C-alpha cells in the first residue's frame, strides 16, 4: 500500500486546537483560522530552451489578512503541494503575530526542481508565475519573499514583472531583493541572525552556559548563516549537512573554511572533506552527540522513528515545520525543549518588514539600525513566549501558538465578521 503523504496542515490544526483550549477560546473565535482566506492555483506554461512547452503548477495561498497585508515567501520545489503551501501560509500568519508585525500570512510555491532549469527557463517561469498571481499580490495586499530555492535574483524578476505591468517601479511588492533595487541591508542574513539570537536566549533560559556543541541540518540561506553567527559567538559546530550529506567533527568544524567551500561549489557540501571531519548522513546528523540541534532544511524531518535517537537537549527550529506532532510528544516526554519555527525563524520576515517599510516610505536604513531593531523584536518575542511557558506550564510551541492566536483573535474581534 502506498504510504500516505505527511500532511503538515493537519499537524498544525492539532497544535491550534491544543492552544485554543488552553486559551479557553470559544469555537467561534478560532474557527476561521482553520481555513485560508484565499487559495490560487495557476498553470505556468514555459517555453524551454529546446523549444518545447512545459507546464508547471503554481500556488499562492493567503491564509489571513486580519492583522495586515498578507506576507510570506515563494518556494520552488519538485515535491511541494497545496497542503504544504496551506500549512506554510498558516505558519506565516502565526509567525507575524508572534513577533507582532502588522501583517497576515501567505505562501507561494511552484512545483519545480529549479536545478534542472537553465537560468533563462527559471526567469521565464518566475515572470509567468508572477503575471498569473498579479491580481492578488501588491505592496498593500500580499508581499512575497524568498523561501526554499528562491533568492534575491528571483525577487528581482518578480519586482520587474510587477513594475512593468503597472508602468512604474514598485519595490514594495516583494522583499528579499538585491540592494540595487530597494533591498535592505541585513536581509540576507536575517533569518540566521534571528535563529542565533533565539538560540542565545534559549541557552540563557536553560542555564546552558559556555560554548555549546551544535548540529545544523541544512546549508541553505538559513543553515549557513546560523552556523556562521553561532560559530562567531564561540560555539562549536560539531555537525552540518545538506541534501548531499553531512560532516561531523566532535572538535568542531571550521565554519569559515566550509563557508568558503560552499561559496565556490554552488552552495553544496558535496565533495567537502575538511581535515579531521567524518562524512555522515542526515539521519546520523539528527542523532549525533550534541547539545543543540538546529534543523534548517525541510519540514517533517523529526519523526516518531528518529525522535528517540536525538541526543540534543535543545532543538531550535530554523526550518518551517521540521518536527512532526508525534516527535514533539516524544521530545516533551524526554524533556527536550523545542523552540518552534514561528518564533525561532521569524528573523527573516522581521527584516522583510523593515525592507517593506523602507520601500513604501523611500527610506534607507543602515545595517546597525536593522540588526539592532531585529534583535529587540526577537528578544522581546522570546520573553513574551517564555512568560506563557512559565505561567501556563506549557511547552514552547503551545505557548508561541497561544501568543499568536490570542493576538489574531483580538484583531478579529475588533474587526468583526464582514458583512
Ligand atoms: N520565507 C521566509 C519565512 O518562511 C521569509 C518570509 C518573508 O520574509 O516574507 O519566514
């Protein structure tokens, strides 16, 4: 029998129910949160370099605009489906509420393996996808950003397509752009910086003092910047991995050398063999001997099958949705704290917000200003979540959901239900 695909949306609805019960909410208060406001599915015909037409499937899901314009990234991945995008859009609504940004949540995706496309094909795909979702995006409606396999270059094509079809430059339609067209200083490292700030706060909270042994899964934008920043703070990165495999060294990997290797090998660890390091698989990384485990890859990585093997005392979710509900229960039983995605990786959208604020007011802030405002928001949000953890005796995920859901419910009550 074919294995049924893991549905991250169901995972989240379970946590929503627990949090709503803890908040003693009436069903009417949180029922609308279970449904995305708007879902768009588009076909994207692309003329390939060999002259063939190939049609790709794309989505944009707007989960909520209760607290402000919808906000969230665009992911290019061959196995992404509508349920994944729904879950990721819901996570954006919660994330923006946890850090108290005046945004709702959305997510977009195209079912494609971008590594199999030429640069020209990727650009045509992006421009056609943008044209297809134009009716629902815009600086006041819904603002995309980078996510898995998309970057500043892709954002530039989106900004240009949107601007050309409107007849004037509209930098505020996307965030995570290049600095040359209205991007913000500090945005490329922002998610990793946020993860490192939250990790530091969590280590203080648990009295885990001194340099820690940290394992990081994923060497994309989030994982590589998280490694760099925690390494610079004096921690030992004892294991790191990406889709091609991983490396471990109990004495600590030299992250400067690895960053250099990634820069020279299209951000892939394949073939990287530093002295003293051992090649490991992703499964070995998740179970390696470390103090802190930071999953920064895809969702559903920590499961009922591997949760018992995890040796870290603290898990910080750099990725969106890396822990399945069943694994979460095992971690709770084992006393392993999990700092949830909607708090831990919110640094990216916080600086996206700063970028958008600069764009719509034609401002330019310096990097210190961006980083210090980011730090303030991350630390404040961590403290607010921690306050719920301690006063309500709940785990970090439930507490973060409770904070987000209570803000959303308050906003909904003030706005009321139209008509
Ligand atoms: N894709 C990132 C996330 O999942 C950033 C979203 C944004 O900046 O809008 O949080």
